[in-house]
């Protein structure tokens, strides 16, 4: 949407930043990047604005607060993108439960918290950046494949709730 307002979870990463730059360049959009790392310099492109909000999407309170803050500042949210991920390549034989949980979190419970907060905000569009790894066999990435498979299935379950 021209001059739209968009939120990108995982926005400090490569795909999130590219999406933000595209939205600002092509649509003069206002973009809010959500991430768990220390403040990142937002990309500069187009006439839109870009802000970075530190919020771990695996924390439901932080996600709801961030979404409320965006709505308070901009009056609405037109769409959102989920590009959050954690990569920890490891064979299953060498993977412990903590590693598995770290990789699953952004694409499972984090996605669920993000989607719930966005449903409350009545967002028109939710785009999920999954991975083709869910459809292939990549040694050392079973944890990420499981996370992406969940994201694909959850996206299908969410169909019709946005837009």
C-alpha cells in the first residue's frame, strides 16, 4: 500500500532489511523493524521512515507492547512480515535440547505471539518468510527445517485471518 505502515519481525537481519528498503523505496512506506539485538541503524530509502524497536517476539508481552506502540505512533498497521530466525547448524547426534529450542523459538512460539498481537491490531497482511529447507535434506539443519516446516503449517492455519 502506498504510504503504508509495516512491521517486520527479524528486521535487523538481511532479509528484513532488504524488505524494509523495498517497502520504503517502492511504496514510501513507514517501517518498524522488531528485533532482539541492540539497536540497529535503520535503512534509508524512499520517503518513508524507518524505526527500530527492540523486542523479542518470543516474549508475548514485549510483542504486544511493540505492536501497541506502532499503532499509537502511526495510527494503524497495514501489514507485517515475519523474517525472524536463529541458525545453529548441527547434526542431530550433536544437538542438545537447548539448541533445538533456540532455533525453534522465533518460528514457533515467536510467530504465534507475533500473529496474535497482529490479529488484535486488525492487520490486513501477514507475510511469513519460511525456508525451502523444509522441503529438502540439508545435513546439519534439521532444527531449522523443523522450524520452517512449523512456520509453513502455521501460515496455512492462519489463512483467512489476515486480509
